[in-house]
């Protein structure tokens, strides 16, 4: 960030008042006598500060005097302040202002982040602002809805309500200031940083700025990121739904990429034409290879999967273009990741692909998967089940991880691609295609090494506006902004700015691989909740409590207090000892139809927006022990085992049927999903196409993400 001139406090306020900054009566004077006269006009008590061209943080230098109650106090304070000036401070003056009291302090700010552009900040203010760092960011400009979401996003919500006899914070006034700062960013590109700290909340709840700094200068040059058009849908169909696939560099050695990729393509059941090249024209896995691409039939192949060295690739692309091939996936290394020579070769290869009209995926990637086409063109396993999650990743390892989780959970994948170096086609391009892809209902992505955060977020936001998008980020963004003269800059950790950009664009950000996949799987298999009200139904008391705690911790979900009529209806089907509360703890009183019946009563109740059911598989777990205990099938164990297993299957099927009928998400959780995945409960749930969560709290995390996504776009559609 290029630093510039820091305006004085009074000059900063003059500018910011035009954009909604609420201030107090204040005067700037040059002498002690004028300070006393100013205080007399303002009315006591007052504050006195030393103001100078090079003075930024006055509190740290002891250049502030508070609660001056009479002329004598002001005279002494002004004398001390003027005497404290140094030669480095430039021309100094005394600022005399009305003294404002309040127990709560906020900070608002604006900065121009090198990666993500102009960004507005809100947080808990005062001298502890950086220590507590309860801050939220959103890209500028922002609307009133976004401003209120920023306020709701602070962790210290208790301080925003009625507090120690003081009124609740006037959220509309704070929101207006945030919107104003966003507009300032648009109107004044020379404003590179704004720091309003503290913004004191008066006992009546009105926020008043008692200090402000504006930094003027030339913003850092925008990231020089070449803008490329996203490949056409037709080009992407050549990649994901090819009529024929060519493997270059096919090998008879099972350890070579050229063998593995051909094997995986054939093993996945791909039904299109399969072709391969080999210098010796050997037969590999039953495929007759050719030494020269020119002998292959014209217009029969859409995709070439390249397993040959980088030096051979230009000639391969030219030969493929002559045959009508429209997409190429390159596993070859030695490009941008290998130094300047590799970067030059990579740029030349991209230019060649553009000239030839070939979509270039990679290089240095692991492969591409498309389950609707039974396509597994990649140098790693596995091939996932068919589903509706579209994966795009800058790391091939995470593609494999998501595919493995799909196999384990039964919630399948539509498309998946390792972007590799993303020389010509990046993660946002793939997600843009998924957003329009009928086979995909949710995007799932991993990104790192961001160079154009503002452009990336704009494109990802366009995709998220069409379909849910779950994003996992690794590493820190490069060159995050630091405004030297402001707390705002110090608080602008790259991750917080990135998080704010995600939220502003309706992108669901996950913090781990498991959370990312489970959230995407939930979007893919559950209806969106219409509201925040959740009921926990449980046959496992402790897990019900833990799940209820998770709902309470979520900033947006609510543990619904059971309405009297719903409680009475449930009461007819459970023993007197049941919890009579939410969580609905059945207390071991279940009969054959209890769970489906009670679940149905809850799901049909209008005020209920979602259900989390805990306890699936418990009966089948006992059945497993009976099967293995040495007494089976005698002593009536065959009948009870079959009953227990049938019941758990019924519970899973009932949940799926109720969810489809009511249009409400019903999430089922049990550690048996991991501890005993063959348990009939989790197995039956997988057969319905839905995810069985390893724990109730993990189910709640996914549900919270779903609700926030639904609310984000609902608010913006009004």
C-alpha cells in the first residue's frame, strides 16, 4: 500500500461529515487563551487534544486531556499539550471538543486492500481494538442490508443491546455511516485509509465520533491480472462430456501416468471412444495405441489427456487441433511452477491453445472427473459415485480428498477437476460452468495463492448467485494492505478481509476439508431452510444436549421453544418422563412407530424450519452385538435383530420422505456413520442419497451455512 498524507483530526472530520459521520461541537485554536474561549462557548466538560500535521495516534503519546470541567482545567491542559509538541509534529494546534460519555466504543474504517480493493470495517473500538480484534469487513460500496449484516456479525452482540442502563445501539445510525464510508471509497479514490476510533455510543444509544483520521495518497497499483474470457459451455462440454478421449504417452508400465490414466478411464466405464499414443504402437490394456496422432480418425475425439513431457506438448496440441480435438488436460510439469523458463513456456502454450481453439486445463494437474459421462481421466484415484457436487481445486490432493469423502458418505460428485497451474482456465471458470450445469447443484472449491482477490470474488459471487458455492481457502493472500496511520490497517488481517468478501458475495466459507464437504453435501441433498427455527429429536440424551448447545452457539440458528400445541401433540406419543422441551428427548420410551410419528408432527408444524435427529443406528448397534455374541440366532435373537435393523432403516427412510414432502431439511447424525458405516441406519440413509453426519454439532454447522446462504439471497431479492 502506498502511504500518503494523514489529514489532521479536524480536517478528517470535515471530510467525513459529508458521508454521515456523527460528530460533536469542536473548535481548533492556536493559543491557550483561544482554547479557554472555545471551551466557554462549547460548554463544560470538554476534551482538549494536540493536533498536528504529523500526529496520528494522540492517545499513545498522552496528547489527550479528558473531562476538563472549567476554564482553569482547560488553561492548564492547553499549556501542557502545546509544551509537549516536538519538531517532528509540524504546525500544532489545540482541538477543544464537547466531552462525550459512554460505556461502549466502536471503530469504523475504510482501507484499500491490495488484493480485495476498497473495504469497509466495523469493530469493537477504543484502546483495546487491536487486542480484541472483534472486527468484520465488507467490500465497498455496500448497501444498507450488508451494513446491518456487518453489525450482526460482531461477536460482542451483548454490547450492542441495552447495557448497564444504557439504551441499545442505534443500528440504523451505524449502518448509515458504514454505507457512507463505502460511498466515500467510490467518490474519492485518493482516500486510501479512514480510521474512526473511538465511535462512542452515548447512553441514549447514539454513536458519536470523537476521533478520526483520513489518509490521502495514491492507492497501490491494481493487481496486473490478465482478464481472460471464460471458456464457452461448448468447450467445457468437450472437457466434461467428450465423445472420445485420447491418452498421449500411454505406457505398459503400471507405475507410469500413461498407464494409470488409461486404466482409470477404462475402469470407470467410460463409453465413448478411447484412443492412445505410444512410440512403439503397443497394445495397452487392450487398446491398440498409435505412434502418430495423424492416423487417428477426424472429429471422433473431444478431449486429449496429456501424459507426455512438456517439450512435446506444442506439437501434440497442433496435431490434436487438426483432428478436431477441443479440450486438453495436461498433467505435464515443468511449467509455471518451475521458474522463469517454465513461466515463459507456459505463456507460449496458452497462446498456442488459444490460437488453436483448444480449452487448456492445467498444466501440472491431476485430472478431470465427470460422473454423468462415466469419465475418470486422472492420474490418481478414486472414481466417486454419481451426485450433484461440482469440485474445482487449485490442489489436486483436495480433489482426491473430496472424492474419497464422496465414496465414504455416498453423497456423490457431478464434475471434478484439478486446475493445476490454472494457466488458461482457473477455479472461478470451472465454478462458472458448474453454476449453469444441469448435472450440478452446488460448487465446492479449494483456492490458494490469490493474486486478484477483487476479480476472483466478483466472479465467484456471480456463480454463487445461481447456485450455492462452498469455498475452502489455504494460505494467506499475497501483499495484504497495511495502512500505516490507522488501527484499521493493523486490524485488516488478510483472512478477515477475505471472509468479508465471501460473505458479501453469498459464498459459503468452510474452515476445514470435512466442513467443506459436509456443507456441500448438505446443499446437494437437503432443501434450504425457510427460517432459523430448529428442533432436535433424540433418543440419546447427551447428544441432544450437545446438539442444542451447537444451535445456541450458531449466530443465526434458533433452538425453537416448543409451542404449547406441538408439545401437547408430542405428549400423546411419549411417556410422561420425556423432556417436554427442545431437545425432544424420547427418554427410551419409543415403540415401533414413535420416531416416525413424532418426527412427522415436528416436521409438519409451521413454525419449525429444520430438524436434527440424533440416535440413528443405536438399535442396530445392539443387533450387531447380538449377531456376534455367540447365541444368535437362538433365544429369539433372530427376530429382535431383524426388528432392530428394520427400525433404523425405517427412521432413515422416514426422515428422507418427510423432508421431501415438507420441503424442510431433516439432518440425521450418529458417530456410527464413521464407527460402523455398515450399520443399517447409516446405510439406509446413504441409500436415500443423504449424508449421515458423524455428530450433531457437525450437522448444525452445515445447517447454519445453509440458512445463511438462503437468508443472504432472500434479503437481496427484496
